[in-house]
C-alpha cells in the first residue's frame, strides 16, 4: 500500500506538494484504491473516492506507531561521492529522526556552502525513505556543521564512535544499557580518514562516551548504519 504525507481536513486527505502528481501520474492510482496518509505524526487509512478532481476519503486512524521510542540523531562526516546518501536512506529506515552532516579535520570533501545540492538531495532521500517504510515522521537533515558544534549537543546519551576503541570493552551496546524511552541519543561517526586524538579528546570534554563498534574497522557509511541499527534495536528491545 502506498504511503504519503499530507493534511487531514474534515475527513479528507490533501496530499502535499508533488505527491498528488506522484499518486496520479507515476503510480497511476485508481478510484477505490486504498493508501496511507500521515499528517503530523499520525497515519490514516484512506481511499481514493475521485480521481478528477482528486478526492481522498479518510477511513480510519492507523494505530501502529513506527517511530522509535527514543529520539535518535545521527551525525555523520561529509564523505566522498554518494556514500552519505546511503547513510541518510538507511538511517531513515532505521528510525533516525535528525541527520547532522558535519566537517572535521580529516574530511576529504570540503563543501563550499552550508546548504549545497547534496544537503537538498539528502532531504529528498529522507522523504522517499520515510514514505517507503511508512514512518509517521520525515527525518530532518541540518546544514553542514563544524564538529565542535555537533559536540556541544545537549543530548542525554552522547556516543562518539572512535576507531581507536575498536575491539575494546567500551562498546556501543554497553554505552546504551541504561537507555530509556523518550531519551535523546546522539551518535557521531567520522570520515574516511577517521578522527584525530584531539577530536576524541574534545568529545570527552563535551561528556561524550567514546565507543567501539566492534573489532573491525568499518567504512564510515557501514559504521553509521551499524551504529544506528544497534541503537534502534536496543531501544525497541527496551520498549
Ligand atoms: N582511518 C581510520 C583508520 O584506519 O583507523 C578509519 C576511519 S573509519 C573508515 C570512519 C569512522 O567510522 C571512524 O572515524 C569511526 O567513527 C567509525 N568506525 C569505524 N570502525 C569503527 C570501530 N570498530 N569502532 C569505532 N568506530 C569505528
């Protein structure tokens, strides 16, 4: 069943932006077809009652909640090529609600502006990913931040994936053992060249826990997706 974001007004669903176009001309939906529409975090089962003009009737509210019970922010270093696309798409499916692309000492790419075309592309990927996995919310993607701005976060659980910790006992799992519903969790993952010792020390100064993601050194995108997976799974386990 197709999933869209829109507004529910007097028992009708109004799709946002180009979603009506997508429904009619890409998906070629028919009268009588059922779709899901999410409005401000609540999803509804709807039925297309007319195609021209488009009229979508709300049938019932859908009870299942697909958002995580924690607020997960994933901060990832700007990577070469389209590796960040994968982080945003997979992170969206995993329940991340905020993405923060950042620049750190060893980033190979140096974006020229805080909001380049890549950032706009990540936001599109987040919408498509949220639709595909039928989430009630679309994750936000901030503009590029400097690492120190990311580290000054007031998240309740602050995790800094540090490759020098790999294989150590301070694992991401042990760092999340007291995670509770409703908490804000921030995971920071470095670039291809990793983090410097100074950056790791700065993270400690900002009360981050330096964590291992296991014995192997993962590619940055693998590390981000793995870390988000573990946190999401533990949060749903805790639920
Ligand atoms: N250039 C680094 C090296 O050779 O040691 C590897 C950096 S890794 C490709 C990119 C990022 O993924 C790291 O900065 C870290 O945030 C994370 N990462 C990868 N493997 C990790 C591990 N086993 N433990 C903790 N963090 C890891």
